[in-house]
């Protein structure tokens, strides 16, 4: 079984799928593994592992080819389609829009290279309610399922591919064909929708309703930022988000009910009283029913598969060791979702179960309290390295909180919620009162346990090697008689707390043109200093910075910006300011816009001002007298120079200002030039490009943006001058570095290239 897992993993790391001819040869090799002639050369265990490896590789490759054949080509511009199909899944409501999954039955015009099956659609200012199971005929504007690609950021593109989203888009027109009652599809999703509507009609408080929706339906939309913060600070996110804990509780309740049935059977039919199916079948049925009601999401499927792998062998009277069942669950999860390796929940859930199995193998005696302490300690240690790797933080108070919170959830909160909901069917007022009191008390207890903001939470972003050593240390600590390795293992775990040093040479710098879509953000780092030039855009109350800049700063262990430059007031350059300063400390703020200077108490970026950090010189070189003096032309123009390389960031200035800069700095030459105004045709004239003569011109623009950036005229100028260029829309974040090896240029998409990604 381990061979199958490694085969799936190998495909998940491929930059390109192997051709069908090679896969055909692998299938032949798989058949040869079962022939008698192989027994002479290979032992049975080895043959099984090789066969598993080949099977996993071929299976994952076939899964990849199937999903690629259904996906809209990633280089195709957005265009309008007429689609007919069914709403699948619960809709997601946001301010002014509703987002939902749509299963396609037919569409036009037909794409020759794709057979669209699953869409993710948004309806701005919807005219009707979206209900699972409805059949619609829609006119939509679709675009490929691309995502922003940045160091430390979530890989949205991989998530869309793993969820089999073939295209994204928004509605232009809509015509309802059938209501859910008239369709035989999406019955379970429709039941979830009706349950959610019923909850909305009860007199529940906002916090109580959001919690019940999360626990019962797997719908986390109602939880606010403050509640998420409490859950993170106490290490109890798993209490509210549907996880293995909830499925285990459902199994436990089903097992108890089965025990009652078994007791009754023993009273009236003693011959049948020892049948194990009495307990296992109700446990699995209740777990399955709860998983379906919770939306049967990937984490829920993973937990259900784990329960099936643990209980089914006993039901089928098949002897399997506990670790064999663990491996079986691992393999089934990977066969259902071959890209699970890229999901933090996959690693965290299997690590938690593995830690529990390791601790139980050593025996904890018959003392329940000691068993609880050992269990929480084992899970905490098991998750410690992976939480730092994936999330960059660990709540140190989590073991203590969970010792109390998990029993409360199991024996009080969930049974009390079930009783409250049943009471609502008879007396809605009394039932709602019970639920409000119970769930408000739950949040009050968590809030009492939560430390002050930032306290009690360990923040660190270790590199991969310390994490692997940390996993080894956890295994040693959980082995029987682990005290022999205790001090040694704890020293290894301590290495996780030491952040990796920046690999920037003395006198050099690293700059990252961040992939923020249609906007600009450039992070410049020296040995111990950090500067951020612009912060990207904000849309509908959420900024791009929250999903791109902040995760990248966390991944590089940057907790303070020594200087923040907001070039001018346009949204695509200044929109993310509020989210940035709310999450990270800023020493100095500069801006070229009088509006920004007044509203944010920023200093003006004055022409001729300069400073030096660790051998790297920073200078403002925009002209004193602007002609004409528009908001774009007020942009700060920053020149970064080391002894080897130089970078120029001109904001949104137009060609008139670019020519003024050439007049004032006739000897100016740079290695990297961030194209002004994202490559607008009103910037980057030939004289500017030829005089600067950069090795690379860097564009920060959104894919298929409505402004046509970078403009065709600018690209033609680059071609005529034989200059190289890169675009964040095509290559993700652009990473440049002044190092001892020269002026290096890399693209993040090329670093993280997988067979499903663009670039």
C-alpha cells in the first residue's frame, strides 16, 4: 500500500505528465509483476511494492489527464458562454454577490480542447435566490481557473484543480428552468439548504446560528474574524470545523446506540447477542449520514474513510493490524483525491491519528486522566512541526484547552445542540433559548482561555529540513519508553523555533515583484531590513494584500517593515494599506500623493533623498517640477543600487516624466526595470527603454486585464530593442537578487511548476 502512495506522490510532483506511450509500457510492467517468471528475481513483498508504485503512478496520471481534458485552457482569454446545468452545493453568500458551484449539462460555443463539467460562478446583485438542485440556463463570462502565485501564499490554482473546477466566471443573464423539487439531483444538498433556512427562522443569536451551521452543515461563512482569532489562539479550530473529531463523535454515538440494540437483542434473542454488527453498522451509518449532512467535503471524506478503514475489517471478520488499517485509509484518500498532498488538512489529520496510535502502542494504563493527558500531549507534539510548516504558528495553550474542550464538545455541546434542535421542533422559543445559552457559554469559555492578542502563540516559519527532523523527534518521543530519547528529541524540536536566516549576501538585496493581479507591490530585502513599495488593490472590503503580501512576509519571518512606500493614491497601489498596517508594524511611511500624506501621516518622497542599508543605496529620483502634475505622475520613483546590480521602480509615471528623469540623470542605467503603469501605452517610450537598457523589464499586471496591460505597443518596443521581459500574469511573482553570482532573475511559477499549473 505504501507503494501506491509513493506512486501518487510522484505524479503530484511532475512538471508534466508522461506521454501515453510511457504509461502503456508501465501498464505492461504492472502485468509482468504478477507473472510467475518474476518470482525468481523478486520477493513477494518487493513485487507488491513495485506493483503498487506502478499502479499509483498510472492511476494518478489518468486522473490528471481526465481533469486536464475538462479544464478551460489556462491561456485562453475570458469569453461569454451559454450554459445549461444544475446548481451543485450550498451557495456562498458575500456582500453584493452569491458564489456557487454549477454542474454543466451542455454549453456553447463548444471548446475543442475542453469538455467543461464543473464551474464556479458568481452572481453580482442576484435577482433570485440560488438553491441547490435548481436547473438554470445561463449566459456567463468564463475565464480559466488561474490563481495568483507567490511565495508563502495559498496555491489557489492547485485548489481549484483538486476540486475539479474547470472554469470560473460571473453571470450575465439567467433563466430558471426547474426548481429543486422537480429535479432528482442534489437531494442531499437541497436538504442541507432547507435545514439552513430552518435554522435562519429560529430566534438564534448570530454567534449561536453560525456555530450550529458550522457544526451541523459544515458551513463556516457565519463565523466572524474575532471568533476565528479565538479558535487560533486556543488551538481549537478543529472543534468547529468539521474534522475527524466530529466523525469520531458520530461513530461513538452510533456505537453506543448499537450497544443498546445489542443489549435488547441479548434480552430477547440470546443467540444473536454477540454479533459485532450491532455496534459497527450503526456507528458507520451515523458517521456517513453526518458526513453527507456536513457537505461531504474533502476533510469530511478523509475522516469518514479513516473510520471505515478502522471499523470495516472487524465487520467483515478480516484480521488487519492497526497500522495496516492506517495505511489503507491513507491509500483510499489518495486514490479519491490524488492532490491531497497539497492540503494541510491531509498532513494534520494523518499526523494526529499517527501520534495517537504511537502513544497508545506504549500503553497508558487504566487511569483515564493519565490517558487524556498522554493523548493530548501526543497530538500536540505530533502536530507541532506541521503546524509551523503549514500555518507558521502554534497555540501553546492548546493541549490544556483541549483537555477540557474535547470532553465538553463530546458529552455536553453536541448532545445539548441535538436536544436543543429537537426541542425547536416542538417549542421553537424554548429550544432557541437553550441553544443560545449553550453556545454563548461555549464561546465565553474559549474567550476566557484565549491569551491576549499575540501572546501564547508561537510564530515561526522553519525550513523543510528542521520540520523533517521535528517529525523524527515526535516519533521518538511517542515510542514506548520514550524517556530514553526525550532530551535528544526536545533539542531537535527546539530547532524549529529558530527562524532560517535570510540568504542575502552582504551588500546585496533581493526584490520580489509580487503577483497581486492588476496592481503593484514590490518587496525589497537586504540582510536585516525590509522595504515595501505599494500594497496592491482592495475589492469589496478585502484587499489582495491579505492573501498575497501578508503570507509572504510571514513565510520570510518579516515582522516589521522598515519603510512602506505608497507611490500614489490609486486603489491598485494603495488599496491594501489598511490590512497591512493592521497586521504588521511599519517604521516609516512615504508617499508621493498629497492625499495619502495627509490621510496616513506619511512623509513625502522628496527628489534627491537617499539612504543606505547594509551597503545598498535607495534613492528617490522623480523630478522636482512635474509636467503635467497628475496623480499618476506624482508617483514616487525609487532606485535601488548595490555594487553589482540596480533596480528602478517608477510607479505609474507617464512618458513625459520618464523623459524628465533621463534629462536629470543622463547616465542612468539599470539591470531591472519595473514597467511604469503596468505597461501602459502612455509610458515606456523607446528613448526611456533604450537609455536605461535594462537586462529585464518586469510587468506587474493581471491576466487578461480589461486595460490591455502590457500594451501591444510597449511589447513591440521591447522586441525592436531586443530587451527581455517578464509578466507576473504569466510567471507569478518575479524574484530578482543581487548576489555574489551576479544579477539573478527567477519566476515563482517556474520554481513551483506542476503538470496542471500555468506558465
